[in-house]
C-alpha cells in the first residue's frame, strides 16, 4: 500500500490496476541508454517480472547517459549490474538477468516467457530480429530509437497493428546509418525517450490511454517540437515473417559480433622484443608477476588509463584466468588500439611457466 500509494489513489489504476502490474512480465532487450530509464520506471511501478538481456559490459563512455550505472560498475556485465541496482530499488519484484547475446537460436524461447518486449537496442540487425520474433510469438513490442538530438517511440504488433517492418521494410546497409558512438547523443535524450517507452508499457498493461500503435512519436530536443507519423499494417511483410518462421532459428547474426579476440599462450611472447604486458586484475589480486615488465591497469579503470598503453608495441593482456583479459582486448579495440592479445589462462598460465622454467634451470 505504501510503495504504490500514488498509483492506487488514481481512479484509472486503483488496486486492480496495480495487481495487473504485479502480474505483468516484461522483457527489456538492451540495458543501455534507453534500457536504463525503462528498467528503472518499470521496476519502480511494480512490474511483477522484469527481464533484462544484454551481453555487453559497462564502459566509461556509457556513464554520460546510462544512469543505472556508476564507476563501480565499470567492466561488469550490464544485465547483471542492472539487476543488482534494480533489486535495491524494489525487492518485491522478480528480476531476471540474461547476460547473453540475443540470437535467432535463443530469442523465441526467451520471448515466450514474457508478455511485452521492449526494444532498447542500437543496431538494425537486432531490431529486425526482435520484431520478427514478436510477430512469430505474438508479443507486443515497445520500440525506441535515438539520433543525436532526436528520438522516436512506437508500439508494434499490438492488437493486429503494424510491425517494425511495416514502417521500415528495408534494412539499411551496414555502416549506412552511424550510431551514437560515431556521432554522439545528448545525454538526457535517452532518458526522455526511455521514459516515454516505459509509459507505453504501463498503458498496455493497465489498458488505459491511447497506445502508440500504428503511430511513431518523434521528438526533437533542440526545438521541443514533436509530431506523430501514421503507419499502416503491411500484410505482405507480416505474412513473409510467418511463412519463414520454420527456418528462423537457422539464421545467423551478421553485423553485431564483437571484435575478434585472439587468445595466445604466454610462450608466444617469450624472447620477443617490443611487447607490453598488461595485468588487468584488481591491484589486490595475487600472485604478482615480477618476472616480466608488467604494468597494472585494472579492468575497472582501463578506459581512464589508455595513455599508459603503447600504440606501437604488441600487448599481451592477462587476468587471473583469461576471461577479463578478453573483455579488455574488446575495449581496447573499440578505442582503435590494435595488436592486443589475451593470454589464454591468465596469471595461472604465467606462474606455471615460471615455475616450470625455474625447475628446469635448477635441474640443469
């Protein structure tokens, strides 16, 4: 009663409406700029089951707009970190984190567990995937997109309404439309658009107001102008998705793979010149490696200390077991720092090699 009092005293919601919210199951794809405000307001509103899917990690450049996270979140998976933050906001709801990439193989099963899907992604490959799965599984899709100072919100596949493909049947070519990492975005814009997306979710669950089905709401943060664009259902697009649903799970993702991470053995760098060894473990982790010229840059602050990393030398990066080092390589490649390699088994492999070398030296 106390937590949801401001909802309950609204005649349009009341106890029955709040009960609807507590029974609702909503999956948010992407815990980034759009996903963060959507998740916060849905959790606060008392959505009973809230799913979060995101395989990415929190980076320093995210903090300008992804307001669920802080500096303590750097280097951590977004889905898991978002769940931890939201549980502190509302411990009465069920929050499920999926720290995996959404694919043609897992999407149908995941979407089948929820009532409404929210698209907070930032690439066309995933947007079309999400749309098609919503058509196949008959799920309402709340969509949002941002570009510099402009944003869009729409609801697709709702009560036989149009789908995303009805509005945008042709997928842009890779690289044709830049993303926010290439052109920038006003920090508050995802908050404005994300809140509007959460509003559409609540209206759908509660059965109140006018749903943005068959409409795309467009907003310009610089001029404060907004407009609504009408769209119609394209039966041919819908039928094509349904006809190909049996082959759906045989498809592969093309454009959103992370940069390739090359794993190597420590022995590959022995007796080689111009190699920089980088330890991305936290400073308190043991054992320390003293046999090589190692610089310590914890993964959590890696993006703050890029100036310590050579742009010329090869980089042999290691952690305790070889997991965080792969993440570090991915981060560095995003900053156009190349010639980076992850030591397969991390510090344990290095220590094993050192011990082996010492035994051989004693024996000789």
